[in-house]
């Protein structure tokens, strides 16, 4: 981990490990459920150790509704618990969050492109013990490309995935007043361990402005996600994985 100063800004480089398990399935042909468990660990300011500190724990249920196969509406309500890490200046606090989301899918011959828009209502505990509300806006463009020699969405299939996501801060005391919140880039690989169990892993870069409007986090993340589709109904065809973070 390394701190770099440039033009009165401080860039803090942090190695992290983000792990996630997503359980999903269908109520009907158009209505889906999803339940996410996310757990993150990270290194210190003096050594590269992805497992040194607890960083964040997330619990989040979703509902998805497909208006048509290429248009999906979604919503969630969840808890983000942030562990205190004195070494990197992270305080301990909970955050409750709800969101509304729309995703447009554009299937092509060799890949699927998706555009995702999300509005988040965040309720963050501040240093005085009160919860402050703030809006955040997110836009993501994503590409999923099955590896040609494999049959899609069955055991043994694999794919490449990449996305870029930009965040706009609504502005508050606890999050700061800069419009720029963060940007995330992910490049990864997915593999169907079974027809309904998928492992996805890859490199995640998070460039985030801290609430004091001067410190930037440049997090280099190894992400591991397991998608468990149709956990309670094996007779329904598996659904396409879609990381919801």
C-alpha cells in the first residue's frame, strides 16, 4: 500500500479482497428474487495483505421484474456495515440503503451489452450518532462475452466480463459535496461449475473520492463471486448472472 501526493491531493492505494455470494431464482416468468451476501477484507497502509482487516459486510435482498427480455426493473433494501480500520482512517459505522434500478440489455452476435441506471437512497450514521440521508446516482456499461468453444449457460461453459461504472454524489456532510463520488472498472472471467453454480473472479479497480474532498482511495481489488441460481427450484432454467453491487 502506498500514499502518493499530487497537487495537494492524497492518493491512498489499498489492496482488497471482495467476496460475494448471490442467490437468485424465479417467482414467475417475469418476477425474480435475489439475495446477496458480500464480505470484504483489506490490507494495511504498510503491507500488502488482502486478509489483514475486516472491511465491510453487506446483506441485501432484491426483486427484479422483466418488462420484456431486454428491459428489467429492480429494487433492493440492504445493510452495509463498515468495520473501523484505524490504520487507513476508516471509521466504524452502518449504512442502510434502498435503490431503484433499470437495466437495458442489447444482445449481439458474440456478446451481450447492458446499460444500467441506479438511484440509491443512503442512510449513513455520522460521527455524532445520527443518520444522514443522501442520494447517489450510478451508471454502468457492461459486456459479457461467452467463450466461443463452450455452450452458454451449462456446466463447463465460461465467459469474459468487463464493465465501467460512474458514481455521482448527491452531496451531504457525511459524503462531502463533490459531484464525483467514484469510478469502478472490472475485468474478469466466469465459469459454470454446474448448470446453476457459477464462479466469477477478476480484477476490480475502485477510484473513490473521500468525504473531505481531498483524499482519493485507489483500491486494487481481487473479486470472487459465486452465483447460485434457482437455489430452491432446480426445474427452472438457470438465469444469466448479473452482479448487482
